[in-house]
C-alpha cells in the first residue's frame, strides 16, 4: 500500500473526531514549522485511560489522516502506553510504511497528544 | 546541449528521468566544476598562505586566482572579495563586524518582506543584542516592492543600513535594487544587496549597482557548497574589525594582543574552503562560457511557457503574479497540501520544494500556510514543464474526486 491509499485519503477528506472538548483533561497545540501544519488536540480520561479525543488541524494528507486514525485508535489506551508510542505504532494503525521525509507529518498528531499529556504531568 | 554538461542528468535518465525544479535551493554541478575540484585534490592540494614549498605555492595561487575570477565575475576588485561559508555567513559577518561597531540602540535597519531568513535573523539578533529597530518595506499584491513604502521606511529617523534581496527565492520577482540603492544613498544609508537568488540568472556589476556590500552563495551558481562571497567596498572593509579570530587573519600575534591582517585576509580566519573557492571560480567560468545572453533567453522562454501552463490550470494560484521575474514559481493548488504535492510529484521524478522556503514572514505577510515551489534554470526544458503540468493535473484530479 502506498501513502495515497484509500483509507488515508478517506480520513483526509472526512476526518473523524474533529472539534474540541469543552473541559478537557489535557490539551495542547502542535506545529510542523517547516511546512506550516498546525494541530490543536484536547483529550478526556476515564480511569487513567483515554476516553475521548477531539482535534482541529490544517495540514497535509498524512498529518491529517494519521491524527484522524489515532483519534479512534488511542481510545482505551492508558497515558503511560500512549507516552511510549512512536512511529511503529502510527504505521501499524495507518497501515503504511512512512518514508523518512514524511515522518514529521505522520508523527505530528501523536507528538501533540504526548505533549498534551506531559504538559499536565 | 547544456544539459549534457551536468553528469547528474546522465545518470538519471530513462523512464523516470530527473526533472530538477529545485534550482532556487541549489543548482546542479557542471562537469567543469567537478573536474576543477577533483583536479585540485588530485594534483595540487596543499594548505595555503603558509609553507614555502612549491606545491603550497601552487595551491595558494589557485586560491588567489579564484578570488580574481570571482571578483571580475561581479566587476569587483579582488581585495574586495571575502570568501565565506555562504551568503548566510556573509550577512552575519556584516551584522557582527559592521553592525556591532556602527549601530546603537534605536538605530534602524531596513529590509523588505521578501527576505529569506538569512537576511532577517542576523538583524533580529542585533535587535536582541543592542536594541536596533528592524523595519520592513511592504510589497504590493503582485509581490513587487512597494516603492512608496520604501521611501517611507528609508526616510524614518536613524536608518543606518538597508539590506534587501535582489530576487526573492519565493517570488522570483526582480526587485529594483538600483532605485532602492540611489534612494538609500541620498540619505547616507549603507546598502547590502542579497544576491543569493539572482547570482545564477543575470550579470551583476557591483560598481554599477554602487552597493556597499553584496553577498551570495557559490552553490546556487553551480559551485560547491560551503563557499560563499561577501563583496565589500574597500574603504569600508578597511575600517571594520575582524569577525572570526584565528590563523591567517592576523599580521602578528603577541601573548597579550594581535594585529589583524589586511583585507581580505582579515576576514578569513583559519584554513579557508580552498577547493570551494576553486570550484566556485570554475562555476563562474562555466557561466561565462554559456553566456548571459543565452541564459537569459532560455530562462525567459521557460518563464513564458510556465505562465502559459498556469493559465490553462485554473486551480493553481501563483504567489506574486508579476511577469518581470525569474522562472521561480511558488504555487498554491486547490485541495492539495504542498507537502502532498511535493511527495507525489517526487515519486514521478520531479524535484520540488514545499513549505516556507526559509521565508516564513513572507508567507505570513500574504497569509499563506505554505507553498509548492518550482524553480527552473537554464538546463531545464519546455517538455519538462509539460510533464510537470500533466502530473499536477493527475494529482489534482486524485485529490479532488
């Protein structure tokens, strides 16, 4: 599968879980300054596990689709688990290998979520 | 065929030949440059300015001849040519050496919104360090310099330096630096021209321009990376304190003091990029061999051809829609993020850059998040432009369905 696979384009065109949570447990903004991608995430927890993710963003297909897919995939994961995830986790969930030059795009969502968590701690 | 002078295009031919549209970032290297550098290492290498044996003399002569070639390339005297690491170091040298010894808190430096980071950050550093004020000349909606704004900014009190780009690496528009310089001169303002983007496209004569400083990088002219030039007017350079300290930039060193060497060596501390200078001189000679007339003709045709393509693809918007420009096009494609476009087209063999192109304030000025930049040079062809637009059409179709 290549990075323009149907599921990536579907999440890019129709991102899931957009918006923001009114009183989130965590929130953070992230940016890829070299390309202008911006993201703002908010999260809720239940019993130390992620119960809800909402995001607002602008950016390329990879950063948008990866964030959209993660906003479903991370539900039920503990904050310690999420803190340890890296590129492997993102690739497994979006279903493609990401080239070196697109890693920052693919990781923007996860890094912003991790930033939100560490801001709180 | 000019293209055959560049070995990289020979190696990457066939089904996915290299369509190199990233010339604003760096020019590919002609064989003449590669050979000059290789020959220096194989036949003439030694450190310079130090030893008395013949090989060292040969290397020193090659280095100093390179300075002369580069000087005559921009109609300067060779002692006015300082070799640096690149345009960025050249501007930093002016900021640190001229700036720190001439600017006081509240003095103004005038730049334009079209600058790349190399001509913004060194001045912001002086703002932090000594409290200078940085003023930006406005651009018009077509990307050209707003001369009314230039007059306003240059007429502000305590403007000491104007530092402007001759051609923006994003917009490709040729700025009227001669007019800006006369305006600045009439107000006793020191002038710096950033020729990073213009140097490989049309002849530059520093005497005619009458600027005080001019900077460029060798690699954008087909020379090696790690070599650049600071041209400075001799009477100004003579008065400036050295930038970096070390060997080669000194006349003599005592345990408690030193006497700097004469220009240009005063500003070339340590072993300089010898092979870089030799490669850059070879690049200057190569450009002269092709000839500015031919280069201008080819690039003008490429620019016109590219504009024709833009007209028939209405979903592509050009940043800085002005015809008086080099073949540098920063584009916004409906429904397609520049990163996706650059990646997609990269897989089709087209080399482009996406992002801010080291000019973030300019993108902010036009309220644009990022652009896709196609920058062409004299070895590109019209058929490559056709291929580019064909692939862009397919990309747009895929992203729009």
